[in-house]
């Protein structure tokens, strides 16, 4: 049996005599494995090795450390449990802990998260591995996923949602060829109707018990005229823990919007596309002057996942792809309907009538009395989506592409 530990004192659990295993090598420039290395470096410690389900992809190791299979790692850990410790350097808690439980037989294995290490890491420790802003934002997401996993066991009747993308508009100030939210295919982008957005969002919040992150995005969310009202609605709900606003640094919102962002639970996340982010510095200055929380980072790990295709995968392959998907728990609210992920949401929009009715929730047609049971069934009944058949997959094993390549006109929709 494997259990997750998210509250502990790192310096009491990990010492010079500890043999440290990190589960999840990762591939990206801001992967959780780099946070783990920075965290251990802050304590003058090094991992013994990495464990990874795809250990065969690392014949030369990772960052100077060997990468072994889960079977080999568990065998070593269970032979000397007193001196071995396992840290999960990934966000796939459910699948990793399920795998560990299947391998540990009668042993009780404690797996530790990265969350408590935040107190240990500083700029010097993370230098050369990951930027400080990336580290803090990734640790926030890591803790959100860990808390979600733990809550699901503590109270199986509670309905806790880790992430909700609220797509405010299809309009954007950039025209990126490989936008993972498929904005490059919209020939006539529109903004969400505020009354519809507000009523569906209120219905959603009335149905659940907790939303860890409400994420406002587009397109470019600062193009949405009613963004202040959306923020006010979210802040008015005790069920919403954090609000993240994703922007490309191309414009500075008006002072009313800036004032609406002054809240400890709001973070403006700026992706810095270099010259394309022409208002980045002006935006940062305004945010600093007004005491608004923000982080700014370069684009990270753009993969070849923005094309609409007929992938021809088998049912087994589709299940595997959906299980490995990095947005399979990111619900998306778009034009009054709730979807499992941003790809399926925008595919519905771009190809009317192609999405099965059981793969989205239309809040305008759902009976209030049955909403909770309907949402629970919606969340947990699908091993993969119909949209997966038209997706290349969204995990970091996909081929990387150059971020933010600009196009002059919308891409033509493929036939599916």
C-alpha cells in the first residue's frame, strides 16, 4: 500500500543517510524533476536515482543520475525501508500511487510530495535548473493536485475540482500557429456572452464543494470587457481558492481591471514571447505599482499537440493517451457548456454536432436537482473522449515545436 505525505518537515525526513528516489524524470525545461533537484540541493543532498515508467527513454540517465523502472526501484526501497525515501517529482499522483500500491504487496510505502520543500529553495539553489517564478507556480500546481488527491480519500462524497479553465473569448492579440487551445482555427472569433457565462459558472460553483484554481484565459483574457465582473463573481464564492489569469503581455488593462486584480488569491501569469509581448514591461510596472501578484516566464514546452487529425489509435491506445494527458483534469467552461479539457471544448465549437452529448454539460438545459449526480458521472465515467481520436496527445513525450510562430490568417479546418 502506498500513501501520500504532503505535510512534513523536509529536514527531519531527509538526511545525509537517506537513500532518495525521485519518481518522475520528466523532459521539460520546467519539469517537477528539476524542482526536486533544486530542493535537494538546498539541503546539500542528492538523489540516489530517478524512477520512471519510461525508464528505457533514459539510457544515459537524467541530469547525471540513473533512471530505473518502478519494479527495480520498489525492490530496492522495500529491502531497506528504514533508510530509503521516495519523492514524487511529477503531478500524476493517482496513476503513480496506484502503480506503487500494486508493486508494494504487504509493505506500507510512504511517498512524499514536493510541496513542503518550498520553504527550503531559494534563487541560488534553483539557479541553472529552473527560474524562481516557474518554480513557485509549478509548486502551486503540484500542491493543488496533491491536495485534490488527498481530499478524494478523506471525503469521497465531496466534489473537489482542481482546475477550471474559463475561456472568456476566442479573440487574441497574437495569431500563434500552434496554439494548444486551437485559436488558430477561428475565422470569426467571439467573446463569451457574460450573462450565459455568469449563470453557468454560478450553477457549477453551486454544485461543487471546492475549486482549487479558476483560470481565466482566451484568446487574450484582457480583451474581454466584462473580466472585472467575472473576477468579482469568483471572489464572491468561498469555494474558489485561487484565480489565475493567463496573458501574453501584449496589452495593459485599464485601471478598473488592475484594481480588481488586487487580491492575495489572484495571480497574473505573463508568458513572455520576446518582441511579440510588446507591452510586457509596461504591464509588469503597472502590476507592481498596484500591488498585484504576478509571475512572468518564457514559453515552456510547446509540443506538437495543436493539430486536428484523425489519429487512428486503438481503444487501448486512446485510454493510454488520455491517462497520460497533462490536461485530463482541466475542466473547461465555454459558452455555457462544461467540457473535460480545452481541446474537446474548442473542437465542439469548431465542429458543431460532432461531439457526443454525454461529453459535455449544458448548464442551460440541466435540471438543478440532478446537477450534482450528473456532474459526478460526467467527471469519472469516461476512460477517454471522442475528441481524443482527433488529438495527437498532450504529454511531454510529444515532439517540441517553436513557440508562438505567427500566421497571417486562420488555418483551414481539417476534415474529421
